[in-house]
């Protein structure tokens, strides 16, 4: 992805967020206290709107059937976005994990080559090796060697584990 494409995507995301100024953040406790709408509850709300409209029933002043109808319509619209956004977010996370893995695996190959260069006393290789080997300090040397030797597989045997919610951040 070019820097220009990334900047354009960021702007489009910002523009999209501006279309939803009413979005609300709730903490877990607030979410827990909500009455959640299930499929059956959705049908109930739709039927309530239909019955009140069909029978032309008058409701107390604090009950606004238009608002109930608008809330249900907004719920339906947001659900459509949520499904698409979840699919998009999954693809983003998977692609980030894949690109991060490819960068790491290929860097391990480079590290292995630099290690060989350093052992062969190639000028400058020892400095490069020292710089790159900082990543593996504090790990058992056999584990480091195992990691480098197995760098062609999709998993490494170092002490990092990937946070599934954010494949870039190690725990």
C-alpha cells in the first residue's frame, strides 16, 4: 500500500466517522444493564409499532412511536454496517498478521545470513550482528538458534506471543 493510498484510506475512514456523530461509547457495565434486542425482541418491537399504527392508538405523551420506529430503523441500518465492518476488520487483522509474519520471517533469514557473515569475518557484519542480536538477548541460545533455523515456518519459537486483537503488539 502506498503512503498516498494509506492517507486516502485514513481520510475516507475519518469522513465515514463524521457521518455518525451520534455514536456512543458504553462501558461493559452500561452494556450489561441494557435490554438487548434479540430476533424475537426485534419482531416484538416491529409488531408493537404495527399494532399502534393500525389501531391508531393514542399513547401517553412520553411515548413517541416515531422515535421507536426511528430507533428500530437505525438498529437495522447499524446491524448491516456492523456485519460488513466486522468482515472488513477481520480481513485487516488477517492481512496485518500475514504481512507482519512475512516481514519477521524474512528478517530472520537476513539475520541468519548476517550471522554467517559475522562468523566469516566479513567487514561490518559483526557490528550488524551485534545490533540485530539485541532482539534475542535474554533468551536461551538454543532457543534463538531454533528460532532462526525454523524461520521458514509460519510460527517461531521465541518468547513472543501475538495478541489476536492486535497482531502487531506482542504481550
